């Protein structure tokens, strides 16, 4: 690990004050691991925000008499994992959410799952664990049964204390959790006066599946399958992140050919989802022509996926140590053909969309997310990229195969829905180029070798070995933390979907918009409910 | 005999309106590269809805249940005023265009009340938006229609159409303005893109659909049918006032047959224009609708001015 980065200076600065951090690294030497006392938890975050560190993820773990609490920070593509131990008898930790708004919901999730009390937290209402759960049952504690303790009849989630507003002509609009379209469940509570939105509050958690709990005790193969189901539209992204974490823990390197195929899969997923999103944005302003075209293009793309990889959404194509399926010469030709066709079709479609003034009128300036707020909430992916957050894991913390290629990170600077629409288009173009580069490398020299393996041999990791997988999914940076138990079993799996950081931005970007513009604002952000609720 | 034809014409209105809705849908699907449902699909949908048991909220009052019948009847009565295949029918003689607008307003009044009645946020939101739009659309519509009636010196639709027929092909600037004003109003009043999106599932963006969100079964069928009827009514108004040729002036079978063919052809063509327009534009922001309808009003006003300046002096 190079010592010529900000971590050294920052560590010196911290250790010159009250901290005494012994620098360590996670397996793979990529991520620094700093352990501090629990009382200094919040203090650290104050130093961190001065140094402009980005809060990236937070999770906890139950280990007999203590809770191990982690928070992941990032700056300039270098990640630091901050860790502390909290006594399980009196689990209390000063909240970082007062300093980092991005940590807010994550801490509430930890509070709900473990019963850790974050002192000074600005909003300690329940989040994931709805009111229907008994008062003191914390699902991620070791003594809680995997199958849960479901009552015969689940009581309704009645008394969530939503933010209230009063005044002449102010009214509330409850929307969801069951929506008219075929989308995931989530509740939105609006306070509006006339058509103007005064406040929006999200209430998520309706698709809580207990992913973290059921991950415990799995084998690596089984966990990879589970990771592919954290959010159905990001199956490649989550599966890759989880596999990367497991590979770090086990100390294995994936074969170059497997890395290239993973790259092709991930870019393919990005393209399909962006096409779907761009169509959906147009549909929400009743520009149905464009939606139909994008749906058609997406469908064609997915069918090629099914032909080549055997699954439209590419589920279970990535396995620990490599990939499950190879790309034949014929498959490469088919993908290349698809790339050319998609590019040609988009070059015909996009001018028609660009020149449509009625569409422009709806998308420009609507749903403005200021760079300051985007930074405060640590927004990722197309949401961050269109609000001045120039960060892409593929470039800034490159991992194979992205370390061998060059590409341009798409950026837009208008901070509105149109920016989030066009940044997706730019990402599609970049992804198409990446796929072409990967395929070219697949064919190069050694890679054509028959003996080239697709899967590195799995080595049982030692007990307690851990890994942090960080990849750029189509929504943005995905992190996955994994710690192994003895006997090749998973002890802890925590996936952090980019939606967890992007959802709060929606509450902000809808302010001062009008109620009928909310659906398109929401679609421009398109957070995953499943990835958020876990 | 005349009364029989009048009743027959109103029946035709009621029976053909789902066909027009199906045809518009067919055109839109074609333009969007989709496979269209059968032209008869709206009939099947209506039939299906009548077989379903309506689900009525516990909070609903008698008004909610009665409103669909009132809305449907009022729209049918409005239809009876408008000459479809023949002019000089007794129904059109008994009521004029202001009565027709009144029937629309009557139906809308009950629709908005029904939206408020069940007390959901969406219903109230829809009613509020509908009333905002109609308060702007109605003056624009009356302005356009007054321009026509000033030319014909009558507010009777049948008389106005007959007047246009007798004058033959004369290009009147006032009519051009009035035609465009009426088209803009028609789009707003029938809830089409870019003012409202009849196909959306997004509750928060709805106007007309938000008010009828709680309706089901035969109640929904009646309201759907009434809005299809309203769409056809506006189509007939536009085509028959501005392009009346082909409409039957006597009541022989041949003339009536030609009248029917003519109006179906004209409506089919108008639907194509509507479908093209709906495909080309996105729905406008809700707060733009007032500018849009003010523009319609302005066109109507210009029509009237050009009538007074250019045409009335002669």
C-alpha cells in the first residue's frame, strides 16, 4: 500500500490529538482498517468531515458480548473502514448522523436490527423494523431465530409518527405503499399547499426480507446467489460486490478472463437498466412514443442476454472465484452486433428526444438537487454525477477489468431531471465502448487459450477473515462487507445498495416542485426499494 | 318521424362513441410501434365492467352512487343537442349550444362532487384540478362558439350548421381562429395529452382519472362511457360546424346514410390528427395549462374581433 496518500497525514493528525489509531488493513491491503474507542465515534466523524471524507456505509455485527460497529469512509478512491466495539450489555454509541446526514438512515437500521442506541441521533424513530415488530426484538442479534418470531396476525403499522404540518390550506397526501403501477412498495407522505410540495417524507422497509439474517451460515456459492437477489435489477452488481469481498477474504485472485466477462455482464446490466429508466422518465410525462422505443431496445438487449447467458437479468452468472459461463466466439460476435445496433438506434432516437420542446419543458429545471445537498447525503451514481459529485468506482478505485481500460465518466451539471436523463445516455455510450474493449481483450493472445480458466480454485478462508467488495453498479457504488466463520461459512454479510444514500436526496429534490411532478422526479432517481430494505 | 330520427341519432352517438375511442387507441398504438387491441376493445371493457360488482367505500354517500347515472344522462342529453348525421332535428331545435355547455357543466359538477365525496386525497386533488381547468376552458369555449353563432345569427347548432352549408365554401378568418380555439378547448375538456393523460397509472399526475379512482363495476363503466361520449361530442362539434358537408338536410334514407358515412369518415380523420398530436408532445406541466387555455381564449377573442372587423360589416 502506498503511503503517499491522504490517509497518512490524516492518521498523523488524528494521533496527534486524542486518538491512538494503529493502522491496519483488510485482507488484500486495499482498505485501511482503523479501530477506535466507542466514545470517540462521533469525534472522528468531525475530523473526517473537515478532511472532506465521504461517508459511504455503516453496519454492525453481534459478537457474543460486544457489538462491532463499522463505518466506511472514502476520499479520492481510497477507503477507510472505521471500527469500534460497543458493550452488548449497554449498547450506546454517539451518533455520526449529526455530522454526516448520509449516516442517518443507516444508523436507524442498525438501531432497529441490533438495539444499539445512537445517542444524539437527530431522528431515532424506527426505520426498517416497523411498528408491527415487538418492542424489544432485534433480528440481527445472534439469539434471534432465523425464521423470526412472526405473530399469527401481523398488526398494522399504524402509528408511525410522520412529520406534521399545520396551517391554512395545508393538506396531506398519503401515497402507497401499494401503487397503481407495477413497482415495489414504499410509502410517501406529502405535505402540500395547493399543488406545491412543502415536505415529503419517505417510509420504506415494506420489502424487508431479512437478507442479512439469512446470509449467516451460508456457503460462498449460496451467498453469491443470495447477493444476486438483494435487488433484482442489480443482480450482477451485488453479486460481484459480494464475490469480491469473499475473494478478498479467501485471498484469491480471479482469472483475467473471468474479470473481463464480469465487466461485460456489469456493463450490460447498466445499459439495460438505463434504457428502462430513460423510457420510464418519458412515460411519466406522457411522452409514450419514447417509452415504447426504449422498452423495445431494452427488450432486445435482454433477449440477447437470455440467449448468451441463459438469464434475461443475468442472475447467477457471477460465482465466487470467477464466472459461471464463458463467452464463445459466436457470443462475442452477437454482443458486438447488438452494440452496433443499439448505437445506431439510439443515434436516431436521441435527436428526436433532444429536439422535443415539450419534453424539454418538463425535464429541465425540475427536481433540482443542489451539489451541496448531493454531497451532504453522499449521493452516488447518476444522481451524484448530475449534481457535481464526480465519483465513479471504476475510475477512482479501479478493480479488474476496469484497471486495464480507459473510459470517460459521464458528467452533467444542471442538477435536474434532464441531467439525470442525459447522464444515463452518456453512461450507456461509455458502457458500449467498454464492452467493445473487453471483447477485444478477450480475443487477444493468451485469452483465446483453451486452458484459460473461468474460475479460480476456491480456498477455504480462515475464521474471522473479512473482505469489503466495492464495485460500481448501475445505480452507483455498491459496497458489500463479508466476514467468514470457521468452515467456509458466512458470519456476516452487509450489502449497501446505492439507493440507501440516494433515497434521502429524493426528499430534498422534490421540495418546491409541484405534486404532479413528483412521479417524474422519483423516476429520475429510481431508488431500489428492495436494496434499501434488505 | 323526426323525433324518431332524433332519438336514433342520439342512440348512434351513444353506441359509436366507444368505437371512436378504440380507433384513437388503434392509431396511437400504430404510431408508437405497438400492436393495437381490437377496435371493439372499449365495448368489451364496458361489458366487462358491467358484469363486475361495484365496490363502494363505506364513507361514500348516496351522491357517490348516483353521480355516474347523472353524469351519463347529462352527457347523453348534451349529445342529443348536437347534429350528428342530420340537421333540423327537433331536439336540436329545442335546445341551443349554451344548453349543451350547461349539460357539460352539470355533469362535471357531479363528477367533482363525487371525487370529493369519498374523502380521499386523490379524489379531492382531481376535483380541484378539474375545476381549475374547466373554469378556464368554459369561457374559451363559449368565446369560440359565439364567434360561430354571430356569423349564423343563431345560438342553435343546427341553424349554425345549416347556415355554413348554405353559404358554401367561404374562407372566414373568424372560423379559422374559432376552429383552433375549439380544438384546444376540446383537448383540455376531454382530458387528452398534453393536458391530462388518460392512460396513466400515476395517481399524483391525474386530473380526470383521480376523481374516478374509487369507482368500479357499472359505475365506472358509465363514467368511462360518458367520457368517451364527451370525446365524440367534441369531435362532432369540430367536424360538423367547420366541415359540415355531407350532413343530411332531409330525412330520406339515402341522405341519412350518407350523413352517417360522412361523419364517420370525418371523425376517423380527426382521430388520426389527435393521435399524431398526442404522440408528438409530452404532457405539459400542470401550471402551464392556464397559459394554454388563455391562448385558446385569445384565439376565440381574435376570432370574434376578426368577425366584427372583416365579416360583420358586409
